[in-house]
């Protein structure tokens, strides 16, 4: 039975470990894996000790077929109306006399209630189901609990994507609830070859991680590798997919990573049909895709709904924006400081007139401006939305204008850094590496000149080719001998010419 995990640390801590401590020495730990008792009163006392009199812990005696039973749940996590209408109301109307074992057998195998019968055999399972929003029925004389799926905790509904906007196509985005996300995926991939595998990770949180892959496209070795990496995660708590990605992507020594993220179910399903492995962590609306290639950061959903010539043009612009975002400030510093003869007379006059009154070296000016722009951007991101947008605009205008008028920075370098920052917005997936690479290019150009730019460019290429995604080359699409780069990489051809989708099984056969 696939379940949703609770986000309340109070229950998690109570369920996982309850330590009696005397004189700073641990004297005993409750064993959650011990089996349930046949005695209802013993089960009541044991569960009460785990929850430590929590306010939303609910225990009530009921009778089914004149047998003493008990309803156990966490009130804030259960849909009470669903619990009564679907489960308790039919059970309340039952007449006759049965012994405890017969009552349990009837509820599990013969009742007409529409649910998949699941039982909890020990306190570990009972605590997991309770803290995941299920209700339990304990029967006096039976050492098992009947599990009822009546989750009803507050959850965000399906909304529009916030970071992956599109002109055409679906307007749905993932939610924080794993079951809803699974439904959106199943609705789009209706074949029987979609594999959905769940596991619990996190010693204290027991967070549910769901792995998806399509057997027709995904190599079995890749799926087994990812599953093994997920099972070997040893973290005390997991609340977001960012906790998991370092264990999936084992590449080290590079600014880039082979794990991609998406908030769109249609994009996620498209990646599964390309042979990728999808990973979702309960509690986060972003799905991970592995392996993820360099060129995929420049691809959007609209590329597949627009005419090929326009989609190709926009993709080339994105690659150009990446070059501008990373290299433009460094290139400007290197040229103006070490090779001004490459500039025209009017441009030289403009550059040196803006530098004449500034006290800092040119590359230091660039570092200061880049850092200032990132501070403003971070402030706008972290503050509440109405305040954040105002702070970003006002601070950029006032600080920038005042700094130029005061002679602290030059107008030319400010324009260059601003253009570079705006260009980075076109490729948000590269937000982290672009900032670091931009500073590296500026410092290298300021100290070593044109040769510094060459070494920084070499450093960029090394970072790209150094990433290996489970045996697949991160920059595979740029291998012109395969022809993939022109079909759906740097440019995009029409669906008529590219009927055979790119998939990792085909890539493995080519290698």
C-alpha cells in the first residue's frame, strides 16, 4: 500500500525513538518492531506511550458484531466524513455475533467496503500508518490491526507552473502530495510498462521516495543502479528532493550536475519516455530526472509545440545567452585592460571616460557589481512578493545611479554586468554554475588577460565533459557524428523527420 508521509516532527520523534534517560545514561529504547498484542488494553497503553498524550491522538472504543474494538487515528490527518461514510457506517449496521478472529476475517476478505485490505502486524507499522493519515481498527483478541485509507490532511491543490511557464500545453504542476502526483503521471502514461517503486528513507522521518521508469525505454541496468543508490541513502531526515540528489548524482569535481528538476507532469512523463528515471520525494512539488544532459537545460516545453524553424532560433538564442551570461563581463575586462586596440575609437573613448573617475581596478569593479546584483536578486527572492519586487527595482535604480554619480563604479561595466545578469534569467536551470563561472572569468581576465579567458574557457569545457551520468556522456548531444544534435539538441527538426524519439536504450546500443 502506497502511503503519504506526515510532516509533523512531533509524531515522527515519538514514533521512532522514546528514550528513558537516567543520570545522562541511556537505559532503554522502545522497540517499535514488536508485534501487536491480542489484548486491546495492552495495545492502548503501548500506543499511548508512543504518542506521549499528543493532543490530536484519538482512541475510541467501538463494537463490531458485538466484539470490543477500538478506532485509533490522528485527528488532523484523517478525513472524518470519509471515515464514517465509507467504513464506520457500514460496519455500524452489522448484526449478529462473531468471535474476534471471524470479525477480522470478515473485514479483510468479505466486506463490500471498497478498499484494498491492509493490515499492521507490529507497532512499527501501526505508527507509520497512523502518522501517514490512516485510521486503524484494533480488535480485542486479534494481534493485527485493520488499516483504513482515509487520509485527509491539508494539501495544496494542482496549480499553474511557477518556474516553467509555457504558451501552449498543460497548465498543471506537481503538488506536495505524492498520491496526487502519481495520479497525474498515470493519467499521461497509461501503458502497463510504467514501473512505480516506492521506498522509505530517512531514519527519523521515514520519507517516502517514489521511483518511476518505463521498461520499454529505460535500460534495466540504469534502473537498478538508481534504485540501489536510493536504498543506500543514510540520512536522519529528508524533507526535499535536494536531500536526495547528491546520492543519485555521484559526479564530483564539476560545477554541473546530471540531475534535472521539473515541476511539470507532462515534462516528467516525456523524460520517462526518453528512458530516464524519475524520482519524487513526498512533500516537494519538484521531480528529479536522471540522467540529465547538458543540452536539456536549454529545452522548454514550447519547443515541441512551435514550428521547427522558430524553436531552433530560440534554442540558439538560449545558447548565446549562456555564453553572454558566463563570458561577457570577463571578456570586457580582458579586452579593455589588455587589448584595447581591438576596440573602435568611439568605444575606447566611452570606456575610458567611464573608468577615469573610479577608484577600483576594472576587474574588482566587475566583481563588486556582480556581487551587488546577486545580493539584490537574493533580497527580492527571499522577501515577501509585494515587498521583494519593489526592493529589487528601487535598489537597482537608486544604488546604481548613485554609485555612478559618486564615481564609485563606471557606467560601462555596470551595463555589461546587467546584460550578463539578464541573460542568465533565460536559463534558470544554470543559476548556480553561471554565477560562479562569471566570477571566475572576470578574475582570470583581470589577472591574466586574454590568456586568462582562454584558461577559464578550458575550465568550463572540462567541467562539462567531466560529468558522467551513470555511464552516459553529459555532452553526448554535441557529438556531431550521431546527428542527434541537429534533430533535437542545438536545433529542433519536425516530428515527421524525427519520429523515433531519443531513448537511452538506443543510446546504449550506439555505444
